[in-house]
C-alpha cells in the first residue's frame, strides 16, 4: 500500500513539474517574441527618419 502511494505521489509531482516547465517555456518564448517585434519596430522607425 505504501509503495503504490509513493509511486502516485512521485507521478503527481513529476506531472506538475512537467506542466510548470512547459508553461514557463511558453511564457519565455512569447516574451522573447514580443521583445524581438519591439526591436524590429524601433529599427524600422529609426531607419525611416
């Protein structure tokens, strides 16, 4: 009984860690994409003037 509870607990913790890592990677990717777009917009505005 204790062994199966431990396996379930480890599985749940691993699942939560995987979801957290995926969400963090997605947020970092979106933030980098936003920053790149802002830099491109600034570059294009500067080159027009």
